C-alpha cells in the first residue's frame, strides 16, 4: 500500500517537491484554507476532504477507505512540530508516512529577526491549561512561545510581567500573521509588547531574547513559604523541601504527593522536572 504523504506549506505556498506530490494525489485531506491553496496543483478527479471539528474521526474514516489510492494530508509548516504529524502517529502508529516539511512559523520569525535559534526553548500553549511555566520561560536564554486566539502574544507578555515584574525590561519580540499581507513584527521589551494591542492576534509568536541585564526568577527549590497558598502553617518549610527533593532526585515519570497541605513539595518537583507528572 502507498505510504500516506504529509505535506507542509507556508504562506508563500508549496515547494517544488510538495507540488509534485500533489500532482499525483488521488485523495487529499486538509483544512479549508490549505485545500484552496492546493487546488491549482491537483489533477482532475482528485477527491478533497475538509478536516474540521471532527478531525480524528474524519482521518480514521479516510485512512480506512482509501484502498490503493494515493493519499495526502496538508499541514501548516512542519507537520511534526505542533502539527498533524503528532496526531497521526498517535492515531495510527503502524501506518507508513512520508513527511515533506515546510519552514515552521518560529523559523520564519527568527529569520525575520536575524537571530540564531539553535539554543531556543520552545513552548506551545495551544489547547494547554491556564498554568503558565513562567519560571522556565524567563530562566531560558532564548524562548519561542506559540500563542493562540485565547492567549495571544500580548496576553502572555502581560502575564509574564504580572508574575515577575522585573521581566518588563527583558528584550522581546512578537510576530503576527507571518507571511501574510497583515504581517506585523515588533521588537522592544516584554513590557512594551504587553501594552501593544497590534499583537493581540490568534496567529502570533512571542520571543524572549537573550538579555543578561534583567534578573530571572529564582530556581523553584526551597522557595519562601509566601510563594504558596496555605493555611494554618500546613506547609513543608523551605529547608526541608530542598533536602527532600535533593534525596528524591525527581526526573521524568509520575510522582504522588500524599497528604499534601499546600502541595509545595510536589509543585517544586514539577518546577524542577518539566517531564514529571505530579498528583
């Protein structure tokens, strides 16, 4: 059976390699905007299926009935970076795929800024809980944050400044609608971006740039009791927390904090080990 082709594109369209794949496609799936972009490249008779709210169900049905037809999925940027590639790998891990990536939004953004990004820390807030890992973000030298319609670059900048006011002077940049006619890029400080309503768009990226002149939040180890919500002194105090966590050596995996009054031990473990799942 033919492997499923997964083709990425950016605002400028498809690469020559991607256009060649599309010319031979018999079954094409993608969002409405991407299907319209791909239409001129398709051969007559190619079937197009729009991916909407019932994305997983539509994918599963199409994969089951494609038979020997050459099937292609459309994606924005790199399908394996916060894209449909991860969904496919979880949905049908044994299926054969060939990926054809395009530049991701953060690659385009750093290209506009002329900033090397090999040391970048990446955060995506799409569909994530309201918790913002502000310490990890602000302690990182170079950061890219994928934002969405609910938590735009402006909202995230404002929240970072609220959580750690000294960060208002941190060098930062925001990029919106990259590659489109409405593209907008601003550089300055985190405080300035928090006040710029022009970056309040769904397609936005926030970057924190290297800046040794601005302090960063302390390591989440043995924080002062006032850092946690607690009542009646039901909290493990800083020195004990620091020793306990040094002995536990938390890493990836699962941790249960039993009898948690304030949850301070579990919270500090989670802050120290981002891949740790804490209950």
